């Protein structure tokens, strides 16, 4: 299914196997042609990467109802062990890069996302660029990415500053094409309504919620819209 070659000539391959089961296998081969490491996953492997020195491999799995689903795993092929295995904060990356120290030990993993940029995990798997990644999603992502990031922003901290950012992002997502899709347009107007609500602009929040409900009655703001009508009517 996929392969990656190091500067030393060692390489890894992804074998998808046969059948419809969610599974994948990553096999590492040394410069002598002998197998160095093999790891079976109870999930489809989305993509793989290999360090220039050939010691480290990155494996990203797809979603699956197992412990191997949606993992970003970095393997030390010399030791035959996993250095870290995490649920990726950045989702599925397009490319990987490996930083090592003078003694060849992994110090950081870089993940590249097309259109967004490159971001860093530490050598033990902690994501280092949370705010930078969030800003890139809000500013550079497609309309779906923008809207999901705006929702996460409000969930993380529903502050006036974040509400203004989310509102601006929702408007940009609509201009980028979300308005042509009722499913995404309803989410955009829900984000607008939630943002206006945080900012205390209740009539605007209700109007946005009503648009969202007209596009998708199950968008999840029916009770909030009812509460706002009562609150505005009681003034």
C-alpha cells in the first residue's frame, strides 16, 4: 500500500493484507535485506513516514473500534519498541519529519498539514503547538476545518475575545462555500448564534439560531432558541 526509504537504504512498507477487516501491518527491512521489525494493527494504516537515518518510523492509523484506531505512533526500529502512541491533536498529517540529537535520539516529530503548515510533537509525544495549530485552522483551513476549530474555541473558553474570533471565522466559512451546503451552513449559523450569545447580543443570536434550525432542525440549538425567545420577550 505504501513505502518509505531512508538515506541509508533501509525501508518500511505498509501491507494492507486481504479481506475487508480493519487491519494493517508495517514491516521494516534493513540494508541487508532482513526484517528488522513488524507491527500489526487492528485498524487500517492511513500513512507512514521514516526518518532519514532509518531508525524511526511514524505510523498513523485510521478510525477503528479498537485500541489501534486513530493513533499516531512513533517506532524505534533499532529497539523494536514504540516511543509513543497518542491520539493526534492535529488529526491525520500528510508528511512527517524527525529531529534527532547528536547521539541519534529522537527529540521531536514534525507533522505537515497541507494548507496549514508544520507543527511539532516532543520526542515523548506531547503536542507543542496547540495555539499555533488552532490559529492556522481558523485562518487557513477550508470551511469545514474553520467551523470545527471555531466550535472547539468556544468550548475551550467562551470568552468575548474567542466569541469574536469564532464569529469572524463562521462568516469566513460561509463566504468560503459553507453557505452552499445546508449541513455546514447550519453549523456556521449555530457558531454565529453561540458567539452572539457570549457577546450578549441576544436578538442576533436568536436570528442566527433560527437560520440554523431552518437549514437543519437537528443542529442542536432548539432549546437554546426557545430560551432566548422567552428571555428577549421578558425584557
